[in-house]
C-alpha cells in the first residue's frame, strides 16, 4: 500500500479499494515499526487519527468529503495544534499545550486532512541536521547513521519512511528544502507572506515560512493551494489571490534558466552532486530550455547576512520564554533574576543559547551599526541583484546542498562546516522568494541528491509547473 500521491489514494478511496481507516492503520503500523530507530515523530495521535478516518469514510460515502480527504499529514513541532503539545524541539516548552490551531493547520483540517502526529525538529528550527533537538537526532532512513537534514528532519523522514503521505514543515534558511534534498523528496518554500505565520513558533520572523514536504510536486501544489492566502490573524500575510497551483499548467513550453556559476562550478561540491547537477542542466538544454551561467558577486555574503539577521531576530523572539508564564521553570531559582537565568540556561540547548547570545551581541548599542544595520543593507543589495536576475531569467537553479547527507556527528564539531550546508538555500529566505527542491538522482552510496529551483515573487504556479515538467 505504498502511495506517492493524494490522487492515487483518492482513486482507491472513492472506488472502494481501501478505506481511510485502513490507510491510517497502514501508516500507524509503519510508525510503530520504524519510529523507535528513526525518531521522526515525538507524538503520535493514533486514536484521534483513526476516529478522524472513520469520520472521513462516512463523508466519502455521503459525497461530502473535501479536497484533502485521504491526506495523512504530520506537522513539525513548531506548528501549534490546539490541545496538543507544541515544544519547538525544546525543553523550555515542557508541558506546553497549544490553545489554538496555526492557520495552516486549521486550513488542512478544514479540508479533511488527517494529522497523525507531531514531528521532531532542531530546537526552534536552529540547525541543518536535526541533531539539535532536545529529543535526540532524527535519522535518515537511507544509509547508515546519516542525518535527516534540518531543521524539518522529522517531517522529511516521516514521508521518506512511509509514516505519512506528506508533512508541513517550516523553512527559515532551507529547513524544508535541505531535508527534502537529503531524503529524496520534494520540499517547497513559498514566497515570504504567501502563507500565514499565525501559530508558527517564531525563530526569525522576517525569514520564517511554512511549506510542504511531499513525494510529488502535485501534492506540494495542492497543499500550498490550501494553506496560502490572506489571514486576519497575520498582518504580514499577502492579500494577493491564491492561484490554482494544483492545475500545474505551464505558461510556456521553454524557459530561460540561469544557473549560479559559483555554486555549480564550486570545488566544494561533492563530485557526484556536481555531476548530477551538470546532467540536469544538459537535460534542460535537451528539452529546449535556454540555460546560461550567471555570476552573483554577493554569494559570499549570503551566510553572514543570514546569520546576523536571524540571530538578532531570535534574540528578540525567544526572550518571551522566561520560565514565568509557561514551560520549563527552574527549581533551583532563588529570586526573579536567577529564575530567568536558570530557566533559560536549563531549557535552551547549546546551539539555541549560542544564537541568542550572538543576536544579543549584534543588537547591542556598540555593535548595532557595525553588524545589524550593515547586514540589513547587504540584504537589500542581495534582493535587488536577485530581482534583476529574475527579470532576465525565469528561474535560477543550483544544487540544493553541496553534499549528500552527512554522517551523524560529522559536522557538529565544526559549526562553520555545518552552516556551509545552508549556502545555496539561504538566498531564497534572505530575499523572500519561492524555491523548491526536487530529487536529482543519488550518489555512489545511494544517498539522494537535490536540485533547487528559485522563481520570482508569487510565481509559485510557474515554479511548480516547471518543477513538475523536469521531475524525472
């Protein structure tokens, strides 16, 4: 009963070959067999998802089922789900139950999706390997002791290992696309403001995006179609109408495509990743697309700009977790100040504490102009240069990551090497543009390789249809 698309599930549901209950039982069985090793799910909503399955089976018989009937979803532990634990992969939120649904969660529920569980992630989305979770690392199903990618590692592995059909993850610097690339899946980061952030536990508010991880481009398209659009709860969300992304209608038969020369020709690329990327570029040419190399002189500024601004926003956003209102409270506190200090030190992990401290440093009076203000100016320059390129090219492409999935613990001792894994993905978040990672073969060890496509603002319809056309 291995399904790769919602369409194939619905075909069997509506023809009576399977029931929604049988489908959920299949995924629950896989979770029971695989999750102890892979650590993708932190909570499994078994009874609840079976009850919801019975409800949808009745709706199918009555002819009243909605668009996502048969879609069994997992949600990253950064998304609020009413009356369920939401911990952001952190001890600081021990015991916290959400009082409301994130808008994206509410919208998939309204369309009859079944949420089967809460998925592991790097603490507050801060990481590239899912090794920074307070609940332990999530393992890639492919390869021996390989990381899942981060921060939405649990969300990717759950789909990869057939523990659910799709997942809702979040992407601050590549956190949907990188694990999708490492796990051989499709990962979509929408345009900033295309999807409401209401109910997303914030890491860096001007970077965070909610996006789907799926086995097919068509499922990514239908999920975006459901979760996108204006929301009175989020003043930063776009009011632009939501297109029929799931139609996957291409506006043109051939496109003008630019590949980032420094990325594709870099000596730092794993040889198999470089070969697979060149093969894809040659394939694009063979399909009649115009493919050209583009120079991006600011490519070395991507990571410094990203880390200065995201740590600054994290310092501000995470100040709300203080041990007073909810979550972890230190029992060793003797007064208010020690309560703050001890609760935060005990509750936050090492990487999160590091980023809070860096962010506090760059926001301090003595260094604000030297770092934060300068990074904002460079962010504007990167955006202007990217937008200018996209006036001449329909899409910009490159590998999703410089290498395939690392071994567990391989990069944790060297944070610079860890951060370099985000080199190609952070650009889309810095400039707020949509990007998608699709599978592009495997390396000599059978580990998946990802291919990233970035488009213009709110051009998800074109991006998805193009991705579908070259998804082999």
